[in-house]
């Protein structure tokens, strides 16, 4: 890599592009005339404008006549020279953009405008050429499917019924939202999900912007040990022993309180520091909850929920992609959802902005009858990668241990088709002789209890006739 992209190097870049117009085409998406030295900038601007307007590289004589600069072609170039050009021009562009972003950020910091700083730096760092040509669909079907499974394959939620609706579970880099009214159980669902994942030997963080760390930990004590909430302090020895036993086979779970109005940068900084200090790879992140987070990229009034939630949702999803983690958060349902038994997008507080960004949205419903039998109902309000929208799943809830479980793990995954009329007919046709109908067909055509009733009626009739004869 060149340390000093002086005017001679920059001039060579332009000369190579004039020599082979294809080079300009390949770097056009990152080409910026402002990155060149002031003495070369007129030529760079002319080349860029001419190519965009006429779709052809200008001749050196045109550049000379227009800018009074000599940009002569380079002779005897081969593929190795082209690769050098692409690598160094990418580095040059990234370096120039980063330098400009830092200078502009200094002015913004002086004004106290911190939000755009991250975007300026991030955009500069992410400058790159399009070297990835995409996926050749027909080339290697097995290879691309196995790559998807290994890098972004579904991870079980711990609730088989929900996994079945999501075609296997949740993916890393997705934004998953559980929505419910106040006090219905958003935090309980996130805490149970964290427990499910840590019991799969995954490492994760439960960030709470509302409840205290100790209260969250106490709830999880009951979920992990199966000891009632009211008995936790009475049976401390047993709680301690069971938690330590579970810890030997489970992943790592960190519970962290952050103040409301924190932003995605606060979360990112914390996770990065946690990974460094504890040398820990984070697999999942539960944030309780989205409505209490403020955006970074724009100054938005907290009262403008639609815009605020739009920016926050996009930033959280980008964070999930950046960290490559399972990401789950929660959101509030508005007052219009209180009396409803069917949720839709209009019931989400802040409007549809967060729904549009999310990959999966689950509505949490409960009622007096559901509470009495110890159950929650989960409604799939949006799924990006499955056809489960509108479907409902009932989960069991233990009010003493706060554990949410699948009442019948196989209930939603097994399917027992009933024999059709054609299948019954085929079975009958396959019978070898009259009277040898199999038990299933016999039971369908003539139930066993029918013979018992007929025999009983015949006996009574005979008795009646005999009494009349006498």
C-alpha cells in the first residue's frame, strides 16, 4: 500500500483510466474528483462529466484543450497493472474520504452536533469497489445452501411451535420484535428467550432500559431453577446449587442496565468493551426495549414516535448485522389494542415504521381465561422469511416460576392426514373376499357398538312376543 498518494501517483491514476476506459467504469461508483489534488481536479472533473454524459472516455487532446493538462496514456499495461490500480485507487479514495470526514466531524463536534459524526466516519470506512459479483444460482446449489445454513442458519427459539412457523427459528442479523400492552409480559418473553438460548450454550446479553439488573436476575433464577419466586429467598442454598449446576452446561448470560434514552452507539460501545474485557463472543442480544432508545443519526423529538422509531429500528437492525447476532427487542402496543383479540400493524405504538424494518413481529395476547389456565397466545404479525403471518400459537406459562414453555412441542409440527374417500375405496377394493374387510374399514362402515345395540333390541323383542303368546 502506498503511504503518500502524491500528485504523481494521482496523475498516474488518471493516465491509466485514459488508457483503458474500462478501469474508470470499474471505479466509477467511488470516483470523486474532489479527492484529487487541486492541480489535477479540473482534469478529473472533466473525465467524470464527459464519461457520464457521452458514455465514452475523452481523448487526451480533449482534456488538454479543456483543462490545459497533459494526461497521456500509459503504454504496455497488463492485468497485473490493472489489479494494482484497483487496489491502490480504492485505498486512495477511502483515505481521502476519511480525512475529509474527520475534518468535517471536528466542526460538528465544536457545534455539539454529535449525531452525524458516526455516519460520516462509517461511510468513509465502508468505501469499497464492487468485487463481489453475486451468486451464480445454478453453479452450486448444495454449496450455497450449506453456506446459508452455516453462516445465517436458523437457531431455535426454544419454543418448537414458533420454530415451526419460522421454518426453523430465528436468524442472526435480523430484527425481531415482541409487541404487547403495558404489563402484559414483554420483559418476561425476552427473559425466557434469553434463558432458552443460553441453555443452548449460546453467549448473550440482556440489556434492560427499564427494570433493575437484580430484579431481572431474580426472575431468571426462577426460570432456571424451577423454584417459585416467593421461595427464592427461603431456599437460597438450593437456588445457588441449581444455578451453578446449570452454569456448567450453559453459555454466558450478562444482564446489564442502561438508562432510558440511551442510543445504539451506547449499546455498540458496551458490547465491544464486553467482548474485549471478557474475551467473549456474543451470540444474542435482547434489548428491553425499543421504545426507550433514541436515534443516533438524526435529532428527533421524543414526541414524534413515527420518525424516532423508524431511525431506531433501522439502527438496531444494522447493529444486529454488524455484530452478526440474534437480536430481539420489544415494543409497546397502543391503547386501541387493549380490547382487541386480533392485532394488526395499526396497534403498534409509533405506527408502521418499525414494522417495515423488522424481520419478524410477534403480538403477545392474554386474557382472563388464558391466565386462569396458565397460557399466553403469540400472534405472528409479520414474518419476512415464512408464511406464518396471521397465525396464532399458544404457549404455557407457569405463574410461579415465570417460565414460558411449549405445551406440546410436537403439536404444531406433526401432521396426521385422514384417509380420503378415494383411499378408503382403494382399501375396500384390495379386499380378497367378502367378509374379510380389515378392522379399520369395518370400524368405519359398521361400528362395534352397533352390534351390541342390535342384539340387545332383538332379545327384548323376543321376550315381548313370548309374553303375548302366553
